[in-house]
C-alpha cells in the first residue's frame, strides 16, 4: 500500500502537541527531583543497621524495582483511590508511580556510590573529629556523587521514556496528545512518527552526554 | 614531668577474639614512644583505642588527667559527642595516607580546622601555611593527592593531622606502604616533630628509626606489653624471649640507617 506522507495536520494541532511536550517535561522533572531526593533517604535507610529502617526500605525497593511501572501507575490510578480516602487525578497517580520507581532505583545508585568509597576515607574524617554527618557531607558524598552522576543521568533518560506510560490513564503528555490527534485526523503514521522523533530529539543528546561522562570517568 | 595520656587496664575484644589483654601505659608530654610487635599482636588496635576509632571493651583512657567517658555500673560509657571532641585532640596518620582525593593538599590540611574546629578563614589559612611549610610542601599546596608521590602524600597527611594542633600524634605504620626510597623523607618529618617536643605514639617496623628517635620502646606480644624501656634496653639488651625472637627475625635492624636530614 502506498502511503502519502502528510504532516499538515500536525501543524494544525501544534498547540496540542506543545502542551503534551510541556506536560512530558514537567512530569519527568518533578519525578526526577522527588525521586532523587527520596532515593537519598531510602538509600541511607538501607545503609542503616537499624532493622526498623533497613527492612521497610529494602521491601520498598524490591517491590518497586521488580514490578512494571505500567502496573504501578494503573494501581495508583484505579486501585489506590478505592482503598484510600483521597481522590487522585491522573497527574498525581503518574507522579506517584514514576517517583516511587525512580526513588527505588536511585536509592540503589546512592547505596552503591557510597559503598564504592574506601573505608579509609570515613576513617580519615572520623580521626579528624568529624561527626558521621560531616564525614558524609564533606568527604564521602562529594566523591560518591561524581561516580553516581552517569547513573543518575541514565535514570533521567529512562524516566523521560517512561512518562509515555502516563497516557494510559489519560494524562495529557506527548503520547496521549498524539493518540487524541491521530484519532481525530486519522494520521497515526505521521503522528507517532513525530512523537518518536520528538522523544529521540530530547533523549538522544542526554544519552550522548552520559556516554561522554562515562568515557571521561574511565579515562581518569 | 607532665602526663598527657594514661591508658589504664585496657582490654579490647572483637566478638570472642581477645586482642588487648590489659595494657597500662602513661605517656608524658613530649615523649616519643615506639611500639613494636609481631603482626596481629594488637599494635593497631592499641592506637585505635587511644582515639576511639575502636571503643575499648574495658579499661580507661585518661587525657590530661580526665578520664574519657563516664563510669556507669563500673563500666565506661561514651557519648558520641565526647568522642568526636576527643578525636579532634588526637592526630592519626594512616598506613595508606587516606588523603581526601577531591581536595588539594592545602584544602586537605584546612579541612579539620574548618569543618571540625570551625575556625575563621584567616586562622584556617594561617594553619594551612604553617603546617604545609613544616612538612616542606608549601610548594605543592595546590596539587591534588593523585599528583603527589607517596612520600609527599604522607607528609600532607601529617600536616593535616598537625593542623588540628593535637596533644598526641598516632602513627600506624606510616611508612609501610611507601617505596623504600620515599621512606626517609617521612621518617625525617617524624623525627623533626619528635625533636620539637610533639607527643607521639608510633607503630613502625623501622628499627633504626626506633633506635635513634624513640624515648621509650614497647614490645607488644599477644595483647600485652611484654617488655619496655629505652631503645638500648629493648633493642640491644632484650630480656624477654619474645622480644629476642622478634629482633632475630628482623634483619632490617642491621641495614644502614636512613638519612634523616
Ligand atoms: N575490626 C576488627 N574486627 C575483628 N577483628 C579485628 C579487627 N581489627 C583487628 N582485628 C584482629 O585483631 C588482631 C590484632 O590486630 P591488629 O591490627 O591490632 O594487629 P597489628 O599488631 O596491628 O598487626 P599488623 O602488624 O599486621 O598491622 C588481629 O588478629 C586482627 O585480625
Ligand atoms: Mg597494624
């Protein structure tokens, strides 16, 4: 079958697509920020010797790492409101799912990053008279964050791609907008091609950056 | 003579492994004490109990006449705050230097005064200059540890500890990780400190250094002080079989002395 490519409908719906793009970026940024923050706390809890911190955080991480994000998002949108007193909109459900997923993965990055610093570094800080917090802040984290940076950027890449899952609960991000437009305009080929290209244009530079970083790190 | 540090009936066990089995030692201000002993005899553990990198199982550490911790039901208990304060008054130099790689030499030296003592920037800078100069590395102030030789790194580590202006300095095999040609410069720095009246506890296998620099030599065996005295007494005329065996096994005693100046 011969297909005649026609992108004119795209331009007519430019506004809708831009809204989608904006929502995609907002969702990714919010979930990344929250995920990195909570990931640090959960990572610290998993580092703890106290069972009350260690076990819940470990269960949390394993649950969210080992279930599909799509299921998590659906669960927060359809199941969570039934068992909880709150109503939840599509943005909140998507944010919850993606944030908790990012939290789980990034907590592992923090943990591995901190683990990778030799014990002698802690000891040197301690011997100077630093408190545990000072050792972490002045000695360990500055070194660990450098090693963690490529992994965090990889997380951002994954997260950007995962935002498209929010379309299943009608959150108007790029993918959902494309679906709407294509049903109105009957142009799924142009629509989804464009969305793929838009994602590629955002994600690819980021992925390149990660690669450069990793190379630089290896070279050192 | 003024006593700076007293160790009283110190015991330390790891799980059911008893490592220190009753150490008593009084250290006078300005004294240089070298601790010898076979591998596993507890030398590192002894040093690490002095600045509470390890918490003693029993016994007391007395600094400047005041016991560290509080006696509760006949056992010393310690608050974390008290221990960090104590550690700030005791300098420690490690076998593997443990410099902070993300900081320059100067920043390494300033880190304690800045973060722990919370001194103002001018005083931090003064200390950095003073102690970098003391170890002869003012010209390397802006280098990162990775750009320094092992000997230079260890001297920066010594400066970092000195910048806290500690009452006692602990050296745990400070030259063991160094290439032989770099040992001399670090021992030289340590000798200068001893000559200037720093109070030092030094674990080392450099018997020549012990002989010329120590005021007192201790021989540790299986968690106890088997023998102690002047370098001549312990190294030249040992009385205990354990000490004699150790010295026999130490051919390096007969090597030429390192150049210390
Ligand atoms: N944190 C620890 N946990 C368990 N055992 C330990 C610990 N630290 C030291 N030990 C054990 O205590 C004993 C004494 O160790 P220590 O490091 O004090 O000996 P050392 O005299 O410094 O030996 P070396 O000359 O090899 O450095 C060893 O058997 C060691 O395995
Ligand atoms: Mg040792």
